[in-house]
C-alpha cells in the first residue's frame, strides 16, 4: 500500500493522533560518557535511553538490585548500537530503496503530525466563560442534571468543547485545502466500482490531487474495510435502491478521505520541517533504529539460518526437551496486564526470588494440589510449548495464555516419550535460529569493537550512576561501582 494510514479516517489521523511534541535540546553542556569512532555518547543521549526504558518498564531503578538499571551496562549497550549503525552505513544499507522509502514515510508522518499541531491544536483555547456559557445552555435546561454544579462537570465540558473545536478546525482546514486544490476524479471508474463484483480492468488511478495520483488499489482496500464495518447494516437492507445509496455514500466517504490525506500530506511536506533541528533529531533517531533493524535482518540473520546438521545436533543433545506425555512440577505467576508481567520478569532476571515475587506480585495464585506433578497435556498449547523448552530450574519468558499473561518456573520434569525429529523441526528452527542469531551478533560486534576507536569515560559513568541512584525515589544507599 502507498500509505500506511489510508485504512483509517484521515479526520481521525489528523484529529485524534497523540501529538508528537518537539524534542528540545537539553540546556547546558552534557558530559561525554563515551566516544565510538568519533561519535559522542553524552549524558543527554543516556537520559533519553533511560526515559525510553521507563516508558516500557515503569518502576525501574538505576544501579544494582532486582529491577535495576545499571548505567555502565546501558553505556555498553549504546556503544554496540552505535557500532551497528556505523557498520550499516559502511555497507550502504541506508541507500537501498526499501530503506529510503521507510525513512521518507516516517518524515511524512511526522510532518503531518506537526502540521496538525500548528493548524489545529495550537489554535484551540477554551476560557472559563465559554465553559460556563456551555453549561448554562446545555445543562440548566435539563431538569435531570439541574442540581449538578458547574465545578463537577467542568473537566468533562472542557474535553467536550476541545473535541468539538478540534473537529471544526480540522474540517475547516481540509475544506480550505480542497478549495485551493486541483482535484480530478475518474467518475466513470468511480461509478463502476462495486465491492461485491470486484474490478478486473486495467486502470490503476481513481483520482488525482494537484497532479498526484490516488491509486485505485488504495481505494479498493479502504472500500473493503469500510464495507466490512457496515456489513450487517448493508445486509439488512432489502431495497436495492437503499443498498445502492449506502454503497455510493461509503464509496464517496472513502474517496474523500484519500483525497484529504493526499492534500494534508502535500501541505505538510510543503512546509519543510527539515529546517527545525528538533524535528530532524527525531528523524535521525528513527533512521538509526531502522538501520539497526536492517543490519540485523540483512547482515546477521543470513549468517544465523540453521542447517540440517545444526537442527539434528541440537535435537540429539536436547531430546529431554522434546517429549510428550510427561509430567511437570511448576510454580506459576499470572497477570492481567503484560506490562506488569514484563516488569516482574525483569526483576527475576536481575536475581529476585521467584517464590517471593509470586506471593507478592502475582494477581492469581496457582491452586494447591494434592499432587504437585501435572500431566503436561493438561496445559494450553502456549504453556506446553514453553515447558517443552524449559530446563529444570529455569524461568520462562512472559507467556500469553488466553487473556492472561504467565511466568513459569519449572521445578521438575519426569516421564514421557520422545517426539520424533520431523514433528518438532519447526520448533527446532526457531530455537536454534534464535541461539545462532545471538551468537553471530555477539561475534560480529566483538569484531567491530576490535577495529573501532572506543573511549569510555569511566569516572563520568560512575558519577552519573551515583547521581541517578541518589535521585531515584525512596533510594538512599550508595550503588556498587559502575566500572
């Protein structure tokens, strides 16, 4: 598909997406923590990395102990990431068409969000007088809510007025773009399109906005989604004229959204936000992340594809992990939210006791049984597959088991019959492939480090670690040396 967002309403994109606020440069000079082939990793970059960790794993603490962030390890991780990015540039992965297309798509998306901020959000202001007038007009007339005070509903009214103003400003902005645009529609093709009949003609463009084509494939794709959402209402219509009217209205709404998004996109790019340092900083950061993904996918992954010999050898050495009909003795933690499970798993990986955390953190305790040994076939497939891979004493990753998320500790395994190689070959490819990928990536990074010019300011790293620990809520003890 030409655009990522065409399957949703352009109004929703422009109106309801969270605004990407500008990433402003930190005031003052930041201490340099490391240098990698001339690229500086300073305290500001480290702060951004820590903020990202906290967004995904709330409650993490710096330096030492379960659930901690070790500053020295983060610096080493950032060095490895920079080496991957530099190697990707050296191999010219940034010049491949697929990569440049993804970067361009990100620039366009960020430009649209920035345009939304300027054209809509920055123009919204709601005074207390407006809120009071709205309250008097819509609430005092309704006897059922006449006893509600203004203060009780003030917050809700502000959200309602803001939403109304966003919608009005957005529609007005798009209307202004349409008035100034040169829009051409292939009306004959538009009239011909019918989702139930399909289209097998040779035309590829349904419309043009300022000479830019609106691909027919985009129209067909979004039409299908629109009709799926209204399928029940459409099927209930018995009158052919009513069915035709609904179909035409949905088609028109889809085309209007496609044209509107194209015009918004053109206007956003016309404003050229590349002159804004904060905007370009986000683009560079995104490009760096994409380059790391490209490096792993195109350079490391091909080196890690397991051979038949690899699979056979691993199977022979780990037959105990590929059995059916065996019994297990496990401890289990269950959570309603994945983020909570991931947070606890991180603490477990840092050395926290499973049984202690199970009693403190698990939202659902495993029922007591007369016999601790349970036939593995009684568990769901995701749990069984995990138990097949675990060794006694090991702790699982977070497992999605229906609507819940689980962490298991395998305390024992007995009995069972080996499963044939051909029946577990796909599992073997996944397990061995992951193992080889980690090994090849580690080897590659080690070679890059050997030839790289890397300097680490150990004193600064230690000081930063101590400061983060001191500033961490509720922490007063001194951390161990950060190296």
